[in-house]
C-alpha cells in the first residue's frame, strides 16, 4: 500500500505554464500524480491534464487519485455507515498511510 501511495502521490514542484482561454501564461507549482498509469497535475482541489497543444486544462477528479490534504471547503458526509468528504462534486474517502490520513477520490 505504501509503495502505491508513494507512486501515485509523488510530489513535484514543476514550473508549468497554464493557459486559461484568453489569459496570459503564469507560473505555478502543481503536485504531479499518476492514476491508473495516467499523469495528472493537482493544485488546490483542481485536477489538470495536458492537452495535445501543450496547455493544461481542468478535468474531473479521476477516481483513485490520492491527495494528502482536502480542498478548502470540503464537508464531512456519512453514507452507509462510512465517512466521506465532499468538495464540489468530488467525494473523497479517508484512508490511512503510515499513521497519517490521506484521501482517495471515490466519485
């Protein structure tokens, strides 16, 4: 389990450039993570994918993604005697790793 978490949640502070539609490029740091073999970038509750043109676009949170910290505004939800956290349309399941809690995208 810990090897999977390390692989999925490798933190990289990459100098990436995001190009929202008609805005200037700006430099930010993202967390890079692999989910089912595909590379995603994550920052402040938003997942990004690189387009064929080299720009980055926001995408729905991929099921199985593991993050270290919940996005701002996440609320606790209890369903079927289980605890989840919800931020926007994304649901997170708390899981333990090395005595710490991380969060896996479940829907």
